[in-house]
């Protein structure tokens, strides 16, 4: 905005036109400008089907006639005030003594043309300060996107920067009326919307609940304009009260008191609004903290469950280590009668041998160890090792003859408890599988990849985060979320929070978990079960079964329906609606089996006869 008013090219600066108003017009002759304006005015009037004799009365000067006539009829405007704004000469030598660069001289005429009853009162201008501290902090960002400025006097810190702020406030306060008169697609409103979006303006007053979506910058700029307009009108009333009191001495005290009362009420209203905004902000913070506490509580419960599961696993492993014979009992090989434990090497290795305590351990591990020990045996005879019991069977083994040649054997890998814990950690830290993918995980993954369709979340594209044959369960879960969003406004708001990439990850996670909790609560109501599994596959399967019930009932009512109703093409309905459909499709008492009504039974009987 203001490209020709606040921007100067290097060529214009070189030619000395930096401080000229609309320097591009200086290259056009005066007669040419007047002729072009006259042609444009008359063409516009002809398009309105105005008679030609009236159209021909209008020239380029017609644009100024209305203003001059308004000034001539105003009680406070004389020749000096009118000429100060129109630029005409007063008709004598006084022109050479007047400061034509003084804008104060033109203020009375400007107020008269703005339909003010009292032209000499203190002018009231729109201001940014009425929007509050949060908006003031974003003022410069908004102005930089609204106006393209190269003139140093109008830049931040310049002596004419206030002019830019007044222009911006005037545009905002007329924005709503401009849209009503010219439509929402008019050029100026479009530029304002783009500027607001680029500045990324926000206002907590219009989004107090963090579970609800924030007001878009395009709508927020309209709300700011309404606030500026209301503040402008209230201050204008006070100014008029003061002016009337100054002119009429009889009622001056009354008008003065009324103006003070109005000022006090205005300040009280602003203070009350600030308190309400602070209260709303605090409530929003409490809501976020409550959700965070709930998330931490659920995390603690989950951690305790995991610790209990690990304790049970460790207990099983400990018991497994204490009784290795039970593991290898299935593959026991009886030693031959001629077996000789006469070697000291055999006794030593049998005493020091470890048995691998893993789930995959079998008798083959022990057999391999004893086989290696037996390969080193000699013909000499020594006592049996202390751990050997003649009443029990020896560990499973495959024994070679004592005369077998000595051959080096590779020892079998031994899996210890530390190795098992290392493998468990690797498994727990691996990527989520379809079986443990939760509804909240699904929503967060869709958020990360930008795949959420806010208009219809069931139509969101599901990336390759699961196997192809499991995508239907993910789709059914999204269908349940969409069904909830049509009946509960809060769910739609939570979906918008997750889809908004500007929201922080903590809020998005809380929103996803809230939706997941609502889904399982709703599904328990629909199918009458109390499912405890919070995975997408478990929930999607329940949704599929429920939709199959709906499809079967609808198909029973509409037997000739093609294509037939299936779980994929029917919409979810409330339990009451499903029961109503079931009652509608149920045959009347006494109807023969296989027929929905006596009329169908009669028709079928006639065909048989």
C-alpha cells in the first residue's frame, strides 16, 4: 500500500522529487490530467444510464464542487478556512503572508467536511493504543507489511511516522464497512488481509480457550478495526460534549460533568476488559497445566506397568538360570555303556561349563559343550566330578569314542543376562510397529507429515507408517474421529490444534491424547464393550465391526440396494439410530422365517402356486 506515496526511486531522488506528493504526476501536463479526469467521470455516469445533458455538465472540477459547497454551508467555516484546504486564493495580498505548509490551518475545514458540528474543536483521530499492549507489540510488524516505505521521515523513528499510524488506523476502522459496500474481494481489503497474514498477528482475547482454534489474521484485523471504530466514536462524543459546553455557558457545567463521566466510564470499561483478558489468559494456562499433569500421570502409570513387566521377566530369567536341566530335558542322549570320564580335562570343563539361559536354549547347546569336552578325553580313568549324580541322567550330549582324534571345536555362543537386557533395550527403542501404534501416535505422525485434512479428517492421506493391509484400521479410526467432530465442537477444535504447525508440540500431544480418550469412550458406548487396548488396530477393528452391523441392517431394509452397503461405504450413526434401524428392519410377530413381512410371504406363495 502507498507505493506511489511513500516510495521514491533513485531516479526520482536524483531529480529532486523525493519530497513531492505523487511525483509520477509531475510528468503529465495539467490540461492532460483535467481532460483524462473529465473523460473518466463522464464515462462512469453514462454507465449509470444518466441522461447525456446531465453528464455533459460534469468536468474534472466537479470532484471539488461537493466539498466547497459543504464548507460554504457550515457555520464555522469562512474564506480563510475553506481556502486553506482547497488551495484557492483569498483574492488579495494576504496569500503571500500565509504559511501554506502549516497543516493546522486546514483542520477546521477537514472536520467540517467530516460532518462535525463544531469545526474548531480538538480533532479526534483513530489510535492503536486502544487495542491493548499485545496488539501494540505487533504494531510495527503490521505497519511494515502494510506499507512499502523508502522515505526516511515516515520510517520508524521519523518525525512523520505518526502519519503512517493514523493512515493504518483509518484503514482498519473502515475495513468492515468497506467489505460490506464493495464486497470481501475488493482490492484494498485483499491487501489488508495479506498484510495481516504476513505479519502473523495474534490476540489472546479472541482465542481464550487453548482447545479452540485461534482466530485467523484476516478475521482478527476486522475485530481490531471494530475496536478502533468504537474507541473513536466514544472519544468523539466526549469531544462534542466539551465543545457544546464551551459555546453555551448556561449548560457548560452540565456538559463538562457529562464529559468527565463519560471519560471515567470509558477508563473503567477499559480496565474491566483488561481484567477479563487477564482472567481468560490465566484460565487458559490452568487448562494447559491440567492437561500436562494428566499426561504425566498417564506416563507414570505406563512406566510402572513397564517396570512390573520387566520385574516379571527378570524373575522368569532367574528361575531359568537356576534350573538349566529343565531347559535341555527334551533332547537328552543317554551316554553309551563304555563312556569313560577318566580324563582330568573332562572333569575340569564339566565343572566350569555355563548353560545359556535364553528362550532359544535347547539341549543342543549343552550337547555341543559336552561334545567339545569329550573330544579331549583320554583312556585314563578318574573319579567323577562332585556335581555328578549317578541317580540322575547326565546333561544331553553326543559322545565320541575315547580313541577319537583330538579336533579343535568352536564353543557355542553363550547368552547371558546382560546380553538379554541389551537385546530388550534395542527392541524397546526400535520403531513403533502396527501392533503398538496408538491413536494419539497416528495423529502426531499425520501432524509431522502435514497430512491432516481439517475439513474431513477421514480423507487424510495416510503415509507409509504402517503395512498396506493395516491401513484400513487406520482409516476406520479416522472415521470415528470425524464422526465425533460432527457432534462435538471440542473435537474439531482439537483437530485444528494438531493440524496447526504453529502450535507447540506439547499442546498438540495433549490434544491428540484427548481425542484418543474421547474415541475409546465413544466406542465403548457404541458397541457396549469395555476395550482396554489403545492401539489403532484394536480401535479400527471395533469400528469396522460396528459399521458392518449398520451395513447389514441397512441392506436388510433395502434389499435391492446396489451397490450393497458395506463397512467402507456406510457412515457411523449413534446407537439409538442403529436400534431404530434394527426395529424398522425386524419382521412383525408371526412372520415366517426368511421373510420381512407377510406381504412378501404372500407374493412368494402365489408364485409357487
